[in-house]
C-alpha cells in the first residue's frame, strides 16, 4: 500500500477484483515534493478498479472537518469524494463517478483500456504525458448542496495515440470510465478549500506487466521448460499439438540429414569405382644413347 511518509495513518490503494494491486517503487524517480507519493501498478485491459483511501492511525492528529479526495485520470480531474470526520479512522472506497439522470442514480466505474496506437506525429499530452491515476487530498469546509453531475464520455470512445508520440516511452494503457450502471442515491456538494494546495498527493503510474519488466520493476518471466520435458497430463491441447509438430519437424530434419549422408557416401563410392576401371598408361621418355669413352670402365656382373 502507498503510505504517506509524513502522515503514517494515511494510505491510498488501487483495488482490482477486491484485491490490492501490487505496488512497485522506481528509485530513479525524484519526488516532486515531500507531500507526494508515487508508485507503479499493473494495468490489465478491461479491468475495473477502485481507489481505497484509509485514515487508520488514531494517534495521528487529523484536524476536525472534512477531507476532499479529488481523482484525476491521465491528467483529467473527473470527480471528488468527501471524507467526513466520522470516516477518518475507517476506509473509504471510491469506485467511480456518480451521476443522476432524472430520478435515476448512476455510476461510471473506473477502468483500464489498452492504448490504440496509430501512425502519425500528433502529440496528445492529455494521454501520453500522464498515464497516471492521481488522488489529491485537501482539507475543505463549508459544505453545501449542488446539482448532480452529468454523464461523461466512457472509455469505449476510442482515443488514438500516434506511435511517434510514444517513442522511448512505456505507456501501454489509459484509464477512464465505464458505461453508466444503476447506483444508490448519492449526495452532491460543493465546498471551499482550507489551503491553496493538497496536503497529500498519491500518483499511481499504471503500465502493462511487460512494460513493468522493461522498466526493471518486475523480475523477468521465468523460461518454461521445453514441452517434451513436461508431463503429458499437464499439457493443454494447444501445447500437445505444438509438441507433435515439433517432433515431426525433428524427425523430418533427421531423415534429411541421413539422406544427405547416404547421397554423399554414394558419390564417393562412385568416384572410387570409376577410377578402378580406367586404363593407366605410363609414359616414359626414350633413353638417350650413351657413348662410352675409351677410358670408361665396364663392370660385368656374373
């Protein structure tokens, strides 16, 4: 969980399928300010997520009043949740943006979607420069009722990102809101900030698991043993088909090597056989006549 270094009773977490997303630290990132906490988390396409804010340390002197948790996705502020004094030492789950259509209350849940990458050079700062879930916490006062929020565009509305805009970056996903679904009645309020800036900011940079491995934040995926070394009962139908294919390829390669060896040996044998059948002619130069002189000694061998 992301724990604020100067506010030990304050934590913010990203929840997917009722489980806390593992968080990863990037030691190369220098905090923007002492009040900011930055973590990396894994994004899975199509997954809904919630934001859990906890104020659990009763010894910490939170001032009386209200806290506003403002949620921004990819640099775009989408909604705020009010945490009252009665909730200070409990958990507050923020699941999405609430709205109202007539008498019907709706919620658009937070979710991830994969970036759609296209050719082009246009720079989309609202997507590419962020890829971050941000939660700003500010003390507020003077709560008053206001009109309900309206429905906003959902994440199914495509946002295309030029490939050149991603050069050298590991952005893989975007965060947004789902289609609206029925929700319980909510209260909509305005408020005034007590201070000019948040007293705490939590940033969650979300990336695919492969991107996290590229960044060195997650260990590389272990190499699985070869299919032929795994028990047959553990193999899936697709893996079994792949194993049969590999064995056929190995057999075909072995047959080819054997045939090449036989053909080469046959060529050598044929070459040797043809040389045995050929007539061998020895050509000698004619001896020149030698003229012995009178003094030449002749030795007769009996």
